[in-house]
C-alpha cells in the first residue's frame, strides 16, 4: 500500500465527489463566477468535500491511537463507548444549557467523551481475560448502557427526535458556516503524528515504557484527550459515524504493520478515501435521494468487521 497511490486515489475521488449530486454541475459551469452552479459548488460541494476528508482522516486516526494504547485491534470510538459518551454529553448540554453556544456544547461533550473513554480504559485494566474479541464486546455493552441512559432522559425531556435527527451521520446539510469546527482536527492530527513514537512505545506496556523513560500514564491520557477531541468535533458537525475508526487502522496494519509513525499517514488517507466512497455511493444508489453516511458506513463497515474477525480466526 504505497502512499503515492493513496494520494492519487484521494485526488481522483475528490474531483468526482465535487460533481456528483442532485444539481448537475460541470467544470464549464464554474467559469461564470456569478452562476448558480458556481454558488452551489462553493457553498455546498466544496465544504462537503472538506468535511468528508477531515472526518474520515480524524476518526480513523482516533481509532488507530485507541488500538495502540489499548493493545487491542478491535477497540475504537465505536467499541469503547466514546461515541455514546459524546452523545450523552450533547444531551446534557441541551438540557442544562439550552441557550449554550457551540463552543460550550463542545466543551461539555468533550468532558463526557473523555470521561467515558477513561472509564473504559479503567475497566480494561481490571479485566483479566484479555481476549481480542472479548474486550470490544465489553466496550459495546458499556456503550449500550450509556446509550440507554441517554435515550431514557431524551424521552423524558421529549427531545428524542431532535437527538436522533441531529446525531445521525449525514453530509447532505454540510454547507459553508457549518463545517468549520472540523478544522480542529488538523492540529490534532499533526500533534498525533509528532507523538506517534511515544504512542507506539506506550502500546507496548507500562513496564516497557518506563524502561525507555516514557511517562506511560501521561502519554495514555494525552492520547485519549486527542481521541475525545476528534470524536466530539466529528459528532457535533457530522453526526455518528460507526466502525470507521475500527476497520481502517486494521486494514492498514495488515500491509504496513503497527508502527504509528509509518501507518498514521496511510490511515488518514485511507479513512478519507473510504468515507468519500461511501458518501458517493449514498448519493447515487437511490438518486436523487441520499442515503445517510452513518447507514452506508454502518452496513459496509460491519461487513468488513466480520471479515476481520474471520481473518483473525484463520490466522490465529
């Protein structure tokens, strides 16, 4: 898996994505800056493309960091309760801070996402049976508990429909002025790359890290902060995108190994490519209607997840 091929693939798919949609736009239409097609291109198509690339790269890197720190290939924001904790945090911000700004909602959701992820890691440390499949099952059960709490209070406050509609992963309403929060992912991804070697060492265990002079607990907590920050920005902007942070790092590790500094660029590119493909499929399968990205990634991602499980059994 060469990075040059991934870059070319991302560029080609990005160009195709800009000209796929209900409104027919061709490159020749963009010559007239005042035309309706040009305005749609600048206000809707371009922001949508940027949002897809940032969300795909961000969630994939979040999964890669979690898998490295937990030493489990099936741990991700989907299977560790991070997404569900974020959802609970958003509900709390809606109920207690009804007139809160987006920054305030993000802060509350970030606190809940980080707390949920840290709690899962504590549960992980106390489990003696460390089977690769058992751990994500525990994470899914933990996430379902958080999801049930969220659903209960959402029904009680009569905001369940608002929560469901808002948090369903969807790029169809991604326009200028609604996606800029995702730019937070860019410095986070750069920081993740700079700390990649430390995350790799931390993933080898606490004793190994201490022998190399790495403060294990500090690095783990810092990595989880990056994961929570990426997850919150994506959920608040796009909605829930399941399985992305689970399957992409696994696919990359099959070809490139487990060293974060080497696999991180490939993971970011492949995550963006995969999300672009899913988004384009969702736009053309029932044209002129659109399938939400959360549904497309959920269906395709769950199939890939099952393949990875069977592959692990075959190569155990």
